[in-house]
C-alpha cells in the first residue's frame, strides 16, 4: 500500500488516518515524558504500588501463579502506560483530525480529563487506587501536573506529526 492510497487527498479516511497516526505518536511521546516526570514528582507513597503494577500483578498471578518481581515492576508499569497513552492519543488525534492547528489548552484539557477519569474516579472505583479523599492534595496535584504534561506533549507532537504527514502527502501529489 502506498502513502498516496493511505492518504487519499481531502477524504475522510485521509484526515482520520492522519489524525489517528499523529495522535498515536503524540500519545507515545506524552506517555514517555509523563513517566519521566513522575520519577521526580511524588505521585504515590514510596511503598505503594501503582494501579498499573497492581493490574499486571493480578495478570501475572493468573498466568504464572506468582506476582511480578520487585525489580520488574518498572517495566510492567510501562507495559500498561505506553499502550494506554498511545491509545488515548490515537483517539484524541481522531477527534482532532480536521484541526491542524496546535492548541496547548486542548492538550491541557486532555491531560486534566484523563487524570479526572482515572485517578479521581475509575481507579478508586475498581479498587486500584485509594479514594481521592485519602490522598494528600500535594500528591494529587503532582499526578494532575504529570497528566497535563502528558496532554500538552500529546497535542504538540500530534500537531507536528500531522503537519509533516500533510506536507508529505502534498509533495507526493
């Protein structure tokens, strides 16, 4: 399949494909930066496992009968973070498929809503995180900041990749 077929000019599939791919790459970059930032910000108690590690522990126990080894928890966490961030980015990119301009506020909103829909609601409801009332405000703000950084990075990279893909398409025509 050639790029010309993949990015057929001014068609719905073109904008959708370009948006999904640009968002996916943006989500990968956002996840990587968020993970890096979380190493410097206290986003949970030192001895507390992340929701991602808890999920991977449950899966490991079902598959092997034993939880993940302590030295492998960092890798296991990224096995959840990276695909999840890339998927969120791809969905976001699809939603912005017709919007080529970068809007930092949109990225901040993406990060804030991702934080609210996970750490403030769904993870506590699933028993994977403490209730927000039991988490210190400083810790919550660190987690929110990390998610806003994820969202803004996703938006900036999405916009850059989208523009490059669009230029490449125009050059091939």
